[in-house]
């Protein structure tokens, strides 16, 4: 299984995810980060990275995913809600 995990800032995470989605169709890409810097909240960043690694090891569908706030979804199904300071599912 081929996968790649990228740690990324949350403000432009969707731009990178969309770019990767256009380039790759034969790999699992999981992009993650944290709403609060690692120096401020080590738990959130560590949890997101651990979830991303576990998800990448188990998923079978090649796609670009975002892993944030307890969700790991295709990049176009999860968005940053700046008003509430968290990522939410988009249906």
C-alpha cells in the first residue's frame, strides 16, 4: 500500500489537498495539522498525526484525505469553520 502523510497549516490545507487530488490517483495522501500550535497543545497535534497514520495504514481507496478534529474524510468532505475554530463535515 502506498501512502503519504503531510503535516500542514490549516488555513491553506484545502488548496494543497485539491492540488494533490488533481495530480495523484494512485496513492493515499492524508493531510493533517492542528488548530493550535504544537507548542501550545501537544495533545491535538499528536492525536491528529496518530489518527492519520492509522487511517493511512488501513484505508483501501486511493484519495486525498484530511484528518482533523477526530475526522478523516476525503478532502472535499471536511472544511475548516473559522468561526468555531474547528473542522466540520460537509455533506
